[in-house]
């Protein structure tokens, strides 16, 4: 579709939905959606000529604290505007904000030169790489998350301690619990669908107030867009019910963690068939899939900081919590880092299980897909599958135990630098080092309870 035709269609949609204002957004390195409202007049000028968006969004953390060792932006640059363009294909209306259109931004200039640290641009780069190899990546994200019977104010007043969950008890796949909070449940399902974030499934998970949502699979970029919008939309919808949704990987040492599993497949551009399926193979999986999984396993330890991006991520990656501890794989094995799911020509795929609900969906997708493509390019051999518990595996490479270790592994990764570029890797490593230093300087409840009186 030509740009002129696309603009004509957007104008027709604006008229149909009686649009009065536009909301634009893009994500920072932590996956937080940053944005603003603009007028209709401003929007049409932006469509024609692009816009600037303060690049401080890549120069501070999720709490708006400026990085003290800036690279791509900082006091030394004056925090200028970064060139940005509206991706007209991301148009949607916001059901709970009447007469409002929403679009996502590409941080690139009018000539298509991408910002080297923009998460969405990093993913687009990897998708282009896949296309040059003859593949179209498809993904789908599953999110587990807690809903608390608290508002942001009550949580702050409590210091985020002793938060009341929406319901009680350990009750996975509960017909009862979704009925007991049906007003919220039905609003989530309906509004997300109307927001252009369709779900394939929604149910309670094991744990009080824990839910899981499986977003419908799509081409990788649209899928990541939906994942970003899902997390924000769920928080906004829950707020209307005076509740709060949390996507922390491990919100409590007494409760289960929250995953953000990624289901992935590659489809041949020529012929339009699933490249992971081989009807002549006894397991119905192709050599392409084997090489893809081998690449993901090979690079998993050094890419871990891109997949598990917070201090809290590593509290989930421990034995017995349905999360992996080593770079291993198995057929339909949920104790492994990679669960290969043989099926039909449409359904054969791999589930990347390292990622938690705290992922930046663009970066996590880019890292996991890129590592698979690396395996295909280099025809890497797949090690033996784990047939029992992945926690009994003593041979496969261990995943980093902390964000500090993961950041150091990424910093040393020559493959990461070849794939993503030095500018991105240096800046991302800086942001993870900052996160570690903030945690190392914090005095925790555990320390107070253990040392305050007795030492």
C-alpha cells in the first residue's frame, strides 16, 4: 500500500471513530511505554514531516533517574530530540479513552536511518535479517501476572509490603475464580480485543490473584507491539477497577513467579510453509528447527541479560519454579529452557521459557530470534534432548545467576556485538550495570530483619 493510500484510509478511520485526539508512544530500554497526546493538527504535520521525541527516554531508567555514565545521550549531548516517525500500520482506538487514536513510533529519521538503541528498531533489524535468509518469523507471547486488590496509592502507602491479592489460594485453571471476578475478567477480554490485542486463552494460574494470558500469534513485529500494548492496557483496565496488575518476574519469595514465554516459528517466504515442520521426520521437526534451537542454546548464557533484564528476573530462574536454570531443551518438556512442540504443519514451534513477564518484548524477541538465526547460518548441531527433569541436568551450560553476571557475559559477547552493534551493546550493558548498582546500594527488608537487632 502506498503512503498516500494509507493516509487516506487513516483519515477515513478518524472520521468513522470521531477521533478528537491522538496518543503516540514508544518504549524505553526497560520496555516502559512512553508517550504523549498531540492534537489532530499536529498529528497530520507529523505524518508528513516526522517529529522529534526527547531522547532522554534512552538516557534514564524506569524511575526517570538519569544514567551517570551516559553513552548515546546525556548532559554531554544536551538531551536533544531524537527523530521519530509514526507507524501508521499500528493505528488503533482506545476503548476506555473515547475518541482517541493511538499509534506506535519508530525512532528513525525520514530516510529510515534507525536509532541504534531503539528496541523496536533492533527487532526490525533482526526481522530484516531473517527475511534475507528467506524466513518470516512468527511469535506469540504468554504472560503470567498478579492482580492486587490495591491502588497505586495504597501500594505506595504500604511501601509495597503485604499487598492484598485479588483472590486467595492456589487455584490454577479455575472456572470459579474467573467467575467471581467476572466484571474485571470480561472487561479485560472485551477491551483487549477491541484494542487490537486478541487473546487465544485466558485463565487463572497457580497462586492467589495470578492470571495467564496467551496473545494470538502473529508476525514478530506485530506480536511484540501487541505484547507491549498488552502490559500497559492490562494496567490501565485494572486501575479502573481499583486494582493493580504487576508483571514482576518474582513478586514474592512465597509465591510463584511470572513467566513471559515466547512461542516462535519461522515460515518460508517462498512457499509460505512452516520451516520448522518436516512430515518425513519421525518427530515431525525439521533440520532448520534443530539448527535454530542449537543457536538459541549456544547463545543463551551470553544473551541472558537481554531476556532476563532485571535484578528480580534471576529470583525466578531457580530450580522447581517452572523456570530453567540451564541452556537445555526437550520435546514437550516444561523443565527445560526450550520446549520444542511438535505438531501439525501449522503448530510446530519452539517455546522460549527463560523469559519472564518483566521482558521488554522487542528486545527479548530480537535476542531469541537472532540466536536461532545464528544457529541456522552456522548449521550448529543440536545436543541431546533432556528426557527427564531439566533440573537434574549437569552437562548443559548454566544460565547466569545474577543480572551482574549476565551483563558481564553480554559485554564480552563478540556475537552480540556483531548482531546488534557496539553502540547498542555498550549502552544496554551500561543500563544493566546501573540497575545492579542501584540494587547493591539498597538496604532491604531482609537485611533489616536479620541484622538490625542482633549484630
